[in-house]
């Protein structure tokens, strides 16, 4: 997930792409069907346990606004959401995971 996020950062991809990476990561890491659920359903899933959801929520909510409300994400916000995505992955990665 970190490699995919780094590629997104270097290519200037949008926040929606970062949200897709996070959804795939959450599915693989926690067994949550994140790619097929709404943001609210993902965040409420008990499988996430005590993980810090603030950064995950920031990325998914911004992507939702961009996708469904024609919200335009400016570069500083895009960078902040990529930072959030990377921080969430780092905070929730299992010990020994590359």
C-alpha cells in the first residue's frame, strides 16, 4: 500500500485513487469488504478494532466529496490526504510486514 501511495504521489493522481488503495489495504489487512461498502460502513466495521480512524476518514470523506459532489481537491489538500493515507497504513501495519 505504501508503494502504491508513493506512486500516486509521484504521478499527481487524485484523492480517489488514494482512497481506492486504502480500501484495498483495509480489505487485505482487516478482512473488511471496504471496496464494496460506503465510507460510513467501513468506518463503523468492528474488524477495525481500536485503529485510529481519523486519517482513514479524512481520505475517504474527501474522495467521496470529489466523486459525488464534484468537489475540487486542491494540491495542498491532496498532499495532506496522501500524508493521512500513508500515516494510516504505517500505524496499522502488522509487525514484520514489508
